[in-house]
C-alpha cells in the first residue's frame, strides 16, 4: 500500500480544517419571565449552541446588533410590544429578514399560530415544550440557515468568502481594529502566470491549485481572520494584529509551502506554482477599506513588475 506521507497528512489536516464546524451558533431568547429564559437556556446550551437571554422587549433591536444571533426565540405575551409586533419589526430590518424566528408560548389557539406566521415566524411551539423537540427544531433551523448563508456567501470551488460578503465583514473588522488600536493587515494574493498554468497543464489542474491554496488559507490563521476568493486566481486575506513585516513572514511561509507542492497536470506531468502578493496595513496605510485595497493592489502590481514570486509591503 502507498505510504501515508507527510504531505498526505498535511492535506488531510487542511481538509478537516476547511470543513470543520464553524464556531458555536448563538440563540437569543426573549421572554419577560426570567424562569422561562433560564429553562430555555439550559435546554439549548450545548457545545454547538450558545444562548443569550433577554427579559426586556424594548432592548431587542439593540441586542440583535450586540449579539448578532443566528436564531431568535420569542415569547408572545410581554409588557409593551407583543412578540408578534417585535417579529414584524425584526423582519422589517433588511439585515435580519432571514433570521430564523421561533415562537414559544402558552397560547395554543390556532389564531395565535396563524398570527405568528403572518408576522414572519418560522416556527411555533406551544408550552409545555418537550426539550428534545425544542432542541431538534432549533438545530434544524440553525443548520438550514448556515447552509443557506454559506451558499450565498462562499465560493463553491474553494469554500472561501466571496468578494461582497468579505468586504462587508472587512468593514466591521477594520472598525474594530481601529477602535482597539490594533493593526489590521490586508493581503492580496495573485497566482503567477496562471493563464500559462491552465494552457500547459489543463484547466482542471489549475482548479486543483486554486482548491489547494484555498484549503491552505482556510487551515491557517485565526478564526477571526477573513479569507476570500477575490476573483479568478486572486485571493484576499486579513490578519488582525500583524504588522506589514509579520504579515509578510506569515504569508511567505504559506507561499513557500505552496511552492513545494508537486501538482499533477493533464498528461501526468508535475508542475509547481508561485504567487505574488501586496500587503497594506491599517492604520499606517489608511483607515478606509478602499484605501487599503488600493495600496495592497499597487504593491501586488509592483511584485509582478519586480519579477513575481514575491510579496511587497
Ligand atoms: P500574472 O502572473 O501577471 O498574474 O499572470 P496570469 O496569467 O496569472 O494573469 P491573468 O490575469 O492574465 O490570467 C489569470 C488566469 O487565471 C486566466 C484564467 O484562465 C485563470 N483563471 C481564473 N479563474 C480560474 C478558475 O476558476 N480556474 C482556472 N483553472 N483558472 C482560472
Ligand atoms: Mg411566556
Ligand atoms: Mg410573557
Ligand atoms: Mg490576476
Ligand atoms: Mg495571476
């Protein structure tokens, strides 16, 4: 049997890392009865699910912004706005239009269930709620929502973020980095002479290079770092807390590893690839996403002009 090489192991680790479950999902529970909040929290909290409890309906909108939940559990009867009113309000906010919303209430009448769905609910449970059923319903909604989000936000070949969701997240990360007074490095990567790689070794071999680099990028760095298929054979990465020099060191390790991989072409031949990159760092190179992209792109262009297989800062 073929020995399991170090490279096979690396690949297996990268595969696992790129398909590993994302961080815990967050469920926001709004109920004016603290006992209900507690019971639901205990029922739902698990290694996969984190629960944030809220007793004040007037704080829902602010709580959505603060905790960014993946699912909302709503009570119906509360002092002030009803759960149905709140559901309508949440649905009117573009950002939360697709948030899964489940009602839990003592009301069992059909008119309540109808009103809940008319207000935009995804599901409705009447008390007493069986813990196992609650968990199953919540998990199923969370999983559906995650798959839908992934499909909308991720490139199907590499599994990395598409440009638009990347840019949306980047704005938030940049604001947060500036607020914490930490540097945020933006890296633009472009495979060298990739048209020639395709022409010489076949488009499928080219695709395998993209998949492999995508996996390497997914497996490295920290959870909060963003990785994006910027387009074609170009990728974008953010590294929080890194200077231009340290970001370059980190990326050059990945580039060296990529360069060592013997890819197989369409006629069974092997070939190697290199990449060029440009790095810009907030705040020294700018405090706007557009400025940073422009600086990184200028440096990427310079890396190409200076002979490729290099990273410019
Ligand atoms: P440079 O070193 O200047 O970047 O040269 P290059 O050939 O990489 O640059 P160019 O932008 O001219 O060509 C990019 C190539 O990347 C052309 C296109 O065929 C290839 N490419 C883009 N997307 C994909 C893809 O999804 N799969 C494959 N196999 N190739 C792709
Ligand atoms: Mg209640
Ligand atoms: Mg109540
Ligand atoms: Mg290019
Ligand atoms: Mg290229």
